[in-house]
């Protein structure tokens, strides 16, 4: 348990470094682009468009709204948090491997590399949420205080992504195939999570599966905060308990692997 | 106090089990159910360095020089023993952490941040770094357009301006032309006068004599000699001469003999693994139980 606290203390201690370096990382990422940071909005927008055509116009046909929400709003309130989660897991899991020559040659707290790659994602999700926020305010989908649930969403997702990335970032260095495995598993979860379909209309089996899917908990929390007016935070006691027990378990395993790995990184290569 | 760097009973063991399965097993079970196939790279190293001294680390290839410099730069940790460093140590790693898409200027700022400098310190030193690197106009260009010499000049001048208390130079002087390496040597002499400690890893006796007042001779994982540089370097040069005069077969035999001796002695000195105390198992068990309980709870499968 102490190690979990240690690793977050480390993130806090190096917060200035994390912020500065992630800005350089974003700069280098868009170094030769004409549209630059604008891609951060353009890319999710294109995805929403495709999914709307396929799932909204194609699959759903004229069934139209989900509850009180137009399908397009339901869709973006699922895709925006999902992009944050999936890109976060992918980039944070590759963070150490991408900077291998730095970590093996310099004394550098490698766990901060994970946070660094998440900063970019958090900036993105804030941008996209801004758009949804305007739509939601304009149509009065959610109560004003409920928007604070967004902060809970960011916090809970950060914890879960960080835990998964702690495990995966070490595994990917040992076995490069894990990178592909991870990508495919994440793609599978895109369909298993109530993003373009609705939890209330779904088959009972799918509902039970979703209750064990921590990403469903996160996405539904984002929805509850941004577009649903009846609740601020999604889920009952057992949902919260399950999510946090799962997250702490993942963090615990991840932290132990990370600490064991980082002191001997050179030996493992 | 008094010492700048103190190395006590340091040993380093590498694991030669290179199969992926074994590595994964070792990682996931935290070292349970897993037999290492050890290679004793360093055994029972002891020495102390005062501030203002510069130490040349000499030895044959594969004798453990780079392992020792990694340990001193705190990039890896010793298997047993302790390294106490009074201040911040920095291993000069020229190309580590440079980003090809960013300009020289941005790279300077970024790498200084990684070395733990504040924004203000970076502003103060920025001009010195640019001047030292002799890059001139190129500093505004992305460094993927640099030649390899320019890159290493940039890397070296950043490293030397980050103001470490202990500097470890591992074969870094081969960069650039003669004038640049002379400039580096002048800079390092300046460091010595400021009371900083420099480790200089090399297998050339001449460079060590030019740079260092003390020498540490590492011979197959052990300290063969440590003290004033002149006599040690002389002895080392004699040894090299003798070694080179041997026939190929004699050289190989000698190496084989020394390495097996190194491994045998390493095994003798390594302590047996400490048994783990039971309290270490409490938190994993509690967390796993909590997790399992929450699954039952979530699935409405609680017995009560």
C-alpha cells in the first residue's frame, strides 16, 4: 500500500516537470503539421461523423432518440470520454518504451513519463468536453451542479489508466507483442462499452457484462455529469465498490511491477 | 562527512536468463519460484572519494567499468552494498532524451528540465550552453538536420552545464574534433577547481594521466588498485603491454580463467536470499480479498 502512495507522491513532486515536458511533447508531435493542435478536435469530430452515419443513420434507423437525448448527443457523450480512456491507455503504456534511451541512461523518474502522456489526453478531453458543455447548457440536458461530476470522471479515469499503464508499460518492453494485444483488447472494449448503444435498451446479459466493465462505469459517469439530468454520479454502492476495488487491485499489481522493473530496467533489456 | 562519494561493499549481479518466459515469471511473482542464473559483474567494491578529486576508472573491456559508471550515475542500483553520494550525480549521456523534431533551443530547455533545473536557472545558462556548443545559427533548427558531431556537441554542452556535484564521463571525449575535446578538458579542469568530483571512464592510460589525479583500476569485477594515478597507470600500461604480447590463445585462456575465478568468488560473497517476512503478504491478500468480495457483491452473489 505504501508504494501506491509513494508513486503518487512522486507525480505530485514532479508536477512542474510533467507539465513542462508534456508541452514540449505536444509541440514535437505537431511539429510538421499545418493544422497543429486543431487536430485534437478534428480527429474526434471525424470519428463522431463516421459513427453517426454507421450506427445512427444505419443501424438505429428511425428509432431515433435514446431516452430524452437525440442519438448524436448520446453518441458524443460516449465517444469523447472513450477517446480519452483508450488513447490514454495506449500512449501511457508505450510511454516508457518510447523513451527507453532516456530512462536507461539518465537518472529519471520513469513513472512521470506515464503522467506526461496523460496530460495531453486530459487537455484534449477538456477541449472536447467544452463543446459538449455548450450543447448541454444550450438544451438544458443536465443540472448545473452535475457538471462537477466531470472532475470525478477525470480523477477516476486517471487512477484506472495509470494502474493499467503501470502494468502494460513494463510488459511492453519485455514482450513487444503486448502492444498489439493491448490495441485489440481496447478495440474490443469499444464495442462492449455502452458508447453507441444504450445500457437501458440492452439485453440483460449485456447489462450484467457492463456492470463488470470498469470502462462502462467511467463512461456512464461522464454521461451522468454532462447530459443526464436525474443523477450527478452514476452507479449504486456495489458499482462504486467494484470499480474502486478493481482500480486499487490494478494499481497495487502495477506499482509492484513498476518498482521491481525500474531499478533493474537495464538488466531486463 | 568529508567524503563526496562513498562506495561500500558494492556488488552487482546480472541475470543471464534471457528467455522471455523467465523474465515474465520473475516480474510477476516478485522473484518467487524463479532461479536466477547469475553473472557477477562487480564484487565487493570499496572506495571513497573526496570533493575536488578526479578519478580515472581504467580496466580492460568487460571488466565492469560501465557497470560501475551506471551505478555511480544512479541509473541502476547495486545488488548488495551501498553507494552514498553527497549531492547530485550526473552521467553524461550525450544523445539521451534529445527530441529530433524540436529545435536545438527547445532541446536545451527540455533536457535541462529533465536534469532538474528551474526555469530561471535555464534562462541564466542558456547563452553559455549555446556558446559552448558552437552551433550558432543552427540552434533555431530542428536537430534532425544536425550532423552527428553537432548533436554530440549539443548534448555534451548541455550535460556539462547542468551543474552536477559529481560528473561521470564515459568515453564521451571522442566527440567532435581536437579543439572541441580540448575545450571539454579545460571545462572539466574548471570543474575540479570548483571542488566537484569527476569520474572519467577510459581504457587509455594517457587520457587518464592528463585528466585525473587518482586512478581506480577495475580488473574482472574487482578493484585491483586505487590511489595516485601515476604509479597505477604505469602498472596498467605494463600489464596491457604484457597482455598484448601474449598469443591469441593465451589471451583467451587468461580471460576464461579470470572470468571463472570472478564467478566463483562472486558466489562465495553473495549473501543468501533473505526469507520474506509474513507481514509483506498482508496487503496483497487484503486487496485481493477486497476485489473478490466486490465481484460477489456486484454480481448479487453474496451468501447473506
